[in-house]
């Protein structure tokens, strides 16, 4: 069975999508529609901007979403998934590619999500850190022992977890995790504490936008970040999407469940190859590309 997966924030690079725009009439049409919806020429920033331009959350999220979804749409008949999943922001790409919502609505939601997250980061400063070489349980116990807000945010693959919270909480956790034998516990260059309780203002904001958006049943099950389970029911998909902002991304568990349910090949659609690397670390027997 074929699984298609979609990357999240961090996969972006300058020049992304330029080949699609130049070689496909459909891609060009969708990119131009996106420029219109967003009210600025995101294509200029994607194709020829600076790394700094692309690092702004309000640009990064729509840019990665556009690259992923337009890649899926240009595949035509080749895009026949038995299941899909996306990492954080990538869940929106997966839902649009699988027909759970329209391209236009997906882009508007991603743009609203990016603005809400940016605002939450400015209101409550926070950060994230990558932790390598420890069991998930050890990381969870350390986070729970710290009085400040710090939680496990991304279960990326066995031995690679990202924590998120207040700057003080994350720094404290990193010190303790190093003492516990972490190969690395290193702050990431991110604007805030994504997938933590500090994103609550953004969750409230996004809830309104998602509630006002029409969702349909997708063409195949979508394995959602919040619980790593397959879903096709529109109302449940919406609820899980709202919960996603303050909950951890259960990527390891999602991939494991997809494999248990019959996935033998994973194809990553979007910029970079981050997910291919993670999937190989989760299970070396599946085909990735």
C-alpha cells in the first residue's frame, strides 16, 4: 500500500517551486491564485527571496504548503494514496491533497494559522530544543519534573524528540537531559514554543477559522498528528486539527501505525527530504522516496 507524506515548517529553501511554476500550466495557475489570495507575491519570496524572508512564519507555512499541494496536484493520476499524513503544518497539505478541503480554503487556513502562531510567539516568548539519544519516557519524565512549561512536542523518530516551552523551562530541561545522557539537547532557531500550551491563544484563533471552513470526507484515511490514528470523518478531522496546535506531533507513532495498517512505500511530497530520513529511522524495511 502507498502512503504519501507532507513535510512541515523547516523544509523550506530559496528556489522552491520555481521548476513547478515554469514547467506546469496548472502549477502556474495555482501559484498565481495563491498570490491573489494572500495579497502578496509569495512566489517572489519562494523563488528568489532570502533565507530570512522564508524564515518568517507567515511566509514559511504557506510556502511549504503550496509547494507540497501543488506537487501533489501536478502528479495527476499518479497521486493515488491509500493513506496520507503530514508533519505539523504538513497535515493541512495532506488534507487538501486528499480532498478533505479545497486548495483555496486550505491556503486561507494555513495563512491564518501562521499569523496566529506568530502573534502567540510575540505575546508569550518560548522556544524549542532537539533532544537526541534518549528514550521518549525519560524526556517526558524530565519535562514533567520542571515547574515551568516544557513538554514533548515532536516525536520525530526513536531517539529524536523535540521539546517546547518557556525559554527558562527548555533551558532547564536541556541541562537535566544532558546529565541523563542525551547525545544532544540543543535549542532550535525557532520563533516560539510550537505544539505546547503556550500556543493556546493561536489555538483559540484558529478554532474560529476551522469552524467556518467546509470539510469533506478525504479520498483515503488521514493519520493525524494528535493521536496518530487514521481518520475520514470531517468533524473529527476538524477537532483534531484544532487540538494539534497545543498537542505533540506523534510522527513516530503515525508512521508505525501506517506500516501496521499495510503501508509498504512512503513518498514525500514537498520541499526537502526530512520525512524520508525520519521514516527510514523508524522502519528500515519500507520503501521511501
